[in-house]
C-alpha cells in the first residue's frame, strides 16, 4: 500500500533535480572549500553559486547571505548574535541603565522563543511576547505599542508552522523602521509560497531552511543586511565572513541553492495553485462531514498548504497514530510539541482550551500531493474519527 505523506511542514522529500545537483559534491568534488587547490576551489565555487541563487531569491547581495546548519541555528544567530553584540560593545549604557528590549510573539517557533527566554534568564535582555488575535494574527498596532526606547529587535515569523497564519510582515517592517529597531523574520514556512524580497518586506534579518523546500537537511541561511552587527555563535576558522565558523556542508548548501532556484521556476506558482485547491477541498470536506470539527487559524491569511483542524472529544495524538497505521502520515502540530506531547503553545496563545488544543490534527500538503490522495485521506479520516468516537461511548 502506497503511503500518503501529509506532513510537508515538518520536512519535505528531496527533489530529484536537487539530489542530482548535490551528487558530485558527495563524490568527486569532496574538497574543503577553504583549501586553495583545485578540489577546494571547485567546492568553493559550488557554495558561491548557491549563495548567488539565494541572494537572487531574496533580492540582496551574495555577501548578505550566511549559510548555517538550518533554521534553528539561523534564528539563534539572529537573536543571540544581535543581543550579544550589543552587550559585547558595552552599549547597555545607552539603555539608561536598563537592558536591551526584544519584541516577539507568543506563537513563534521554539528556535526563536528559547533564545529569547535564555537571554532574559541571563539578564542580557528583556522580552515582550505579543499575543496574537484568535485567528493567530499578530497585529502591527500591538507591535508598535510594545516598542520602547530600549527596543533593539523585533522578531516575527512570516507564516506559522502549526496553523499556517500569514503575518503582516510589510506593515511590521515599516513600524520597525520608523522606530529604528532591527527586524528579523523567520521565513521558513513561507519561502515556498510567499514573496521573500527583503527590500519589499523591509527586513534586516531573514531565516530560511533547506529541508522545508525540497532541499536536503543540514542547511539553512540567514540574510544579514549589510551593516547589521552580530556576534557569531561558533568561533573557529572564520568561515562565512566570520559569522559561522566550521567547514561548510557543501553538498547540502549546493542542494539548498538548487531548491531555492526551483521556487522561482514559474512551474512552482502553478503547483502552489493546485496545492491551494487540494487544501480547500480537504478543509471543506472535513468540516462538512465531521461533526464537532473546527478550523484553527485564519481562513484568508493562511498558507496554501496548511490544514489544521480540531476534533471535539478526540485525542489528536491517537487520531494521528491510527491514521499512520492506515498509511497516512500527519501530525498533531509542530514536530517539537509532538515529541513532548504537551499542548501546543500556539493554540493556547489563541485562547483555545487545553482539551481542545489536544484534539488537533495538522495536515500539510506539498507538490507531490495528488487529488486521489486527498480524497482517500478524507474518506479514511472521516471513518477513523467516527470509529474513535464510537469507542468512547
Ligand atoms: N522555524 C520554523 C517556522 C519552523 O517551522 C522550523 C522547523 O520546523 C524551524 C524554524 C527550524 O528549522 P530547522 O529544522 O531547519 O532547524
């Protein structure tokens, strides 16, 4: 039985074209890109070509793209890097004896929330976690209200990994600029679907991850606008202009470049329309056929591939497990909260009750999802919810 994969927000399979471009760097072009001989220089050329592709996608210069091991590292580099740079330069005095202030939201990914919390605990920064509305939208007015004299950084994700809500990034960017504070955007889930032109968005720092866009795991990138100062997390050989020491993951970086290039292919826009249509069918049919089901997040401002539904009285974890046994891979939220089996911080921030939050299922579609798979998923999901409810009585 062919398995159905509906967990593209967790990770995506590597595109064949991406793998093809990577293969030489896993075989004959194995050189260390810091070496001066031909092997090294050919590996270096592979990295620089990938950097150019990413710079084109972001509408920035290649020098403004720094490769990392993934988005977790890029988010940490952005947040810790900016704050630790301020501290190392003894600029605290500028904050009238206080600490520099960060604004983020309650529904960010853990790789943004955890460094913010760590900086707070260390006494390096104070942080405001802005609450979203019931649909999971962070309002620009709330960001502006939170800005203080000592605010140095605003970090808001482009699109939410669990419920797919799309944030008003251009508006938030304009407010950040008006108040002369840096603006960081985690664009991991958005990159496949939304415009990531850093000039249009008005961002100073932007995070990307390769494995969410049909590239390999182990590569990510941080856009650092020219002139933005940050301290590296890793010290050593000074690779990536000193922002990220360590021998580069050449094959994965090359793969990430190819994956980004593919997003810009006009074919991708057509595929995204198909994904949106399949998503709409899934949402419509599930809500129509399953009593006590409700959609989380926004109907309009939603990623084209995200379906997040709560099923009254059902344990999301159990539903996901049974669906997996029936050949359908879905998740209950983000891969991280799935491990801890705790209610999602995103759903709680939306004001959803604890019990309701535990009854959710996230189905995320991708470019290989077919109409047949969607129809089969609807059939099996409807029957499984009915079965689980019957077991309860
Ligand atoms: N940010 C968001 C919005 C994500 O969805 C994820 C992964 O799920 C990450 C960051 C972390 O990405 P990576 O796996 O590349 O570290």
